[in-house]
C-alpha cells in the first residue's frame, strides 16, 4: 500500500501517520519514497480493509495498491494455489462452442454432435440468459436441464452454462462442468461467492468497460471463496463506436501475464456479427488467446437470440481446424 502525501504535508504528518499505522497494523513495515510512505502489512489483505481509514488521515492525498497486494490469489500465477482448468484439451487452444441459448432440443443435440466433430472441446449450454430487455427471451430455464444432460451423454463433452442467480448455482453445478459468470454479473459479488463454493471450474467474463483491476478483483473473489479452477474470458466493451476495438487484446495479454490463468476470447458478443466474429476469432487466437467461447450452431437463422452473430458449424470447423493444433504457449 502506497500512501501519497499532500504537497507540503510536512514531516510531522508523516511521523503521525507512521505512529497510527504501527498501532493499527502491528508488524507492518515502512519504506519511505519521495512524496510518501509505502506500508507492508504482515498479511496483504489487511491493507484493502484499512485503506479507507488511511485515506481519511491528515496529510494523505491518496492511497494506491499494486495488483499483487489487492489480488494475492489471482496474481499468484497459477500452479501454486490452483490448477489450470483447461486440461481437457491437452495444452492446446480450447474451443467452447454452441448456440447462444439452448432452445429446440433436436437442433441443440444435432448441433452438439456436429460441433464435436468439427473440433469443439466443450459445449455452450445456456439455460438462463441475462438479457438487456426484460421483454426479450430469457432462456428456457430448468426444462432445458434434461436436454443439456442428454447432449453431454451423447457427445461426452463438458458443459459450460451461466448461472444468473445464486439460487441456480447448485442445481446447474450438478450437471454442468463449467459455470460461467457473465459480463453483467462480473460485479455480482454474492453470485461470485456462491459460484466459487460450487467447486466447479468457473469461466469469468470481463464486465463491459471493466478495468483489469476490477476483473482481477472479481477473480480474487472466486479464488478467495473456494474456486480452484478458473478461466477468464474477454468479450469486449460493447461500445458500438466506429473504429473502437471489439476485443481488448492488450488487456487480455495483461490479464494472462498478471494471473497465469487461461484467457479465452468471445468474438461473438464482441462483434455481434458472424462474419466479423470469424475474423476476430482468428485475430484473437493469433494474438495469444488460449481459446474461444464462440456461438455456433447448425442453424443460426432459427435462433431466438444472437443468431446474427452465431457462426455455422462449417465456419467453426474451419477455425478450429486451423488453430486446434497450436499450443497455448
Ligand atoms: C453469453 O456468453 O452467453 C453471454 C450472455 O455473454 P455476455 O455475458 O458476455 O454478454
Ligand atoms: Mn449470446
């Protein structure tokens, strides 16, 4: 924790600060730097809880933290504290594919089989959809649980599904292998805790316009509350501005570097257009993405949601064929 002092705060303000901190955080170490004081508490998580009081002390301009101080588990760079989750593809790029939502059973099962043949390692299996409009299709919900269970039996592929509410977590975890926390819920801390407690692998999307720090903090929630297998996924900021990048590739690389976790790209929600999605997917994979979460089905034209951005199985197969043998690096 770095405490930046106000200009002209004076030596006495610095000394008073040291005295209060030493009393409040016994065992902390101090290192002076020009314009402030670095404080190293015996356990780093104490600092986040203590910062609001420090900010309020006389002479203090602001308090800052490194990612490692705020997110000690997320920044432990894997291995040590939690295992890498994408072992089902043997260290290669990972492809999670399927329609935006599970809808018609026959089409879903046929798509699942075709996607497996085209190179998918896991299936999108969304029953609950977080929609921006309350009038839009919200997913088929629990009646779909049997459908996705049958898809898993038929293909042997792991299922990736999104829980939009804490009350869905345990029941979905009983059937699905990976629980997705969607962009809108990246900051839903109770959902993060409950999802972590399920013991399942968690796929954490970056919230729209969330900073790296916010993303890491949400990952920290998951790890702090029991998740041991974690995948990050970048889906863009939905800015819809001409020329704005659709996926933040630099941020993906920074997240990968900070955490050592696998980082997937979701070109579908980033582009909202199947042709752009295919090109964006290739760009993200070339830029070092560990794999894709991509909307794909046998009949995108029939989808009630996101059909326009859903690629065909042929397009998916071409992408997977080109990149599947590439090591994740
Ligand atoms: C999804 O992947 O199904 C989804 C809803 O995406 P996002 O949370 O990124 O909008
Ligand atoms: Mn979708």
